[in-house]
């Protein structure tokens, strides 16, 4: 795609507050036969990943910054600026890229990355958005590329237009919150921990009412009996209806909702629920023979009921006004979804993105020009 436009000029300006250099290596081949200049006044901004994101670029390191770069005419390639806001405390990392699309129309992407959780990872994510947008706009207009991004991406939140003009009728671009998806390892670990905690609470309840369960105990806490339990296999549990159906369905529902709240799909969450059921049968109820009906009914009924409550909770969130009553309903219907959402909100790592179809300075000039004509 990029070979059609020949040589690309790619400038990266890192504007911070001391005098530290960053090492970078140029790759010998790739999609970006371009030169990158780092104008660095210091700081702890990690830029090591730019070589992978823009392969083939020639990286030039410079311990100075030319203020005229911001006012220079936009080149046919891509210009990226990164700097730390000057605040009494550590401010957000601001990232901006300016370029032209396939129709030679200018556009600007702007990112605000708050300090804290995984700043380098979020910076890399923002740089990849810049790279993907740049690649798409070699053959499409920025509006077409943006429409494709919104249609395919599952991370934009709170999307709203950026309005300008005296009556606010002109749409200069859009702003949204880009959600950082947790890694597969993070989601698996958190799901495992939460299911294990749930099983731990269940074990506490089980032994608190041990006098009701002793009749089913056939094994001791020994390795010999553990092996015997495995060899004995499964059997049909004749316990009462509440124990075999209601309680196990509730447990399976929690296992399923825990997995769903960690971004797993329906079938993956069913597998997690089945795994939680087996863990309970072999560990939680160590002293009992494995119940076939419990192992099956727990994920089967729990997944059906759990998904129904998740969809009900989602409908309430969309249609009901925010407030204590809505929060209480969502907590009752989807407790782990509510809890994990609060945890993620407190340690989100999300960042704000603004896309201007016109360069902001150009829009201001056009608005002023229109005002003077009236």
C-alpha cells in the first residue's frame, strides 16, 4: 500500500524536560522507508517500540527541539509530537499526529495519556492507532478510515462530535475514550482468582453446616483416598432438590458471570463454569464421591440463568437513569460484572482520543474568516 506513494517523511518529536537521549535501531526492510527524528529535551518517555510500529524507518536522535516545527507546513508524510504537560505534579503525556489522507485532506489525532497504570503500554497503543490510521488513509479518506475503525473496533466509548462554528453546526471531528483491553493472561488470572475465592466461600459454608453433609462423606484427607476418589468415578447424587438444583445453579451462575465480566464469550464462560464445577466437586467436596448431576447441572443451568441476568442488567443500564436504584439492580443481577467494572474504572488505563478532520488551527482560521465575512 505504502509503496505507491514513494518515500515518506516521518518526524517524531519528543518534548519533555531534561537532556537524555534514546537509543533506536533502524530496520533494513518494512512498510515505512522513512526517516524519524527524535527531538528530545529529556524525560522518561519510552519510545523503544516505534521501530517495530514503523518498520524500515531511519531513526535520528537529536537533543534539541526546534519550536518552529509546530508552525512548519504539513509534510506529505506523518508528523508525531509527544510532550509532557507542565503541571505542579506529573502531568499527562500528550501525543499528537498530523498528516494528509489520500485526498490530501489534513487530519490530526490527539491523545491524552494520564500518568499511572501502564503508561508505556498505553503510549504504544496510541502509536499503533496512529500507524493504522496512517496506513488506512493512504487509500481512503480520513472519514472513511474513521468509519471503518468505529465499525470494527470494540473499544471506543463515549463517542461524541467536536463541534465548531458560531452555531455549533460544523463537525470538525470526534472525540472518544479508547479502552485498553486486558491481556489474556490478566483475564485468565483474575477469572481463576475470583472463581477460587467463590469456591473458598462455598467451602466455608459447607463446613459450617458440616452436620448436614456428613452422611455423604466417604473419603479422608489422604493421597490414597484422593486416588480412590478418582478411580470411583461419578455417581447420581440422591440429595434433595434445593441442594442439587438451586444451590448448584447459583454457583454455576456465579462462575459463568465471573468469566463473562472478564471479557470471555458465552461458550468460553460455559467452559469456565464447568471448570469451576469440577473444582468444587474434587476439592470443595473432597470427602464426597463426585456427583454427575451436580457437575452437569451447575454449568448448564448456571450459564442459562447467568446470561439472562447479564442481558437484563445491560438493558437496565441502557434504559434507566443513573442513580442508586439502578446501581443496586445491576449489583443484584450481575454482581461480579458490577464489581469488575468498578475495579476496571479505578485502574482503567483508558485514554482520551480526539480526531480532527481539519487541523484545529485551520478550523479556527476558517471560523474567524467566516465571522468577519458576516
